[in-house]
C-alpha cells in the first residue's frame, strides 16, 4: 500500500518567511551534507538561517563561534571545510552562502548592475543596483525602481 503524502500538522504549515531563507534539498541529494563534519553542518545551517535572500551575512567570528559552542580553532576548521566544499564564500566580515554547485541557481548568469535614476528629476544618480529578480524574492519597491529605469 502506497503511503499518502499529507500534512501532519496543517496549522504549522511553513510559509516563506519575510527574511527569506531555505536549505536547498540538493545539500542532501548531491551528498554535500555527507562530506561535512557536524560542526561545519551546524555553521552552514546557522548561516543559511540568518542570511538575506542573496545569502549574505555579517555575523562576526566570535559571535558565530560562541553561538555554535565552538572554540576558535573548531570554528576556523568548520568555516574552511565549507569553503573547500564550495558551499560558502568568506571575505571578512562578509559571508555568502553559495548556490550549490551544479544547481540551476549556480548556472544562472550573475545579475547585471543597473544605474539608478532619480525618479523626480530623471537624472542618473551614479549609484548602481543589482537586478535580483532571477527567481528570487524582490521587494515591490525594487520592482518599481527597475520598471522606472527600463522606461527612462
């Protein structure tokens, strides 16, 4: 008899949170998790949880080590393993959780930089913004700005 897939607790159905974060199933399906020490997996989970929609986080080393109950040496080894597995990138003080190697997101071209235009004067402000619509959530304000830029 085939099991029927249904919610066990419909009242606890997970919604995409406003601070969008997720763990890609490819982490398990492509066996990345099998290559991680438990400490590295804990660091990865923490970074995925606190990162923004672009996978970026500014948590400091000492804070991360303390929150994960790791010594400085253990934390450094965990971070290095994630870097070697190409799961994160780190340039002090910024972490980026990367699209998993071989995933659709990893094969997408990088978003192109666009010049921002002042909506009232129509002049180029000289600042750039990155188009992040490629399947990722974007704020309504960002969509309106992009539409304005394309028209002007």
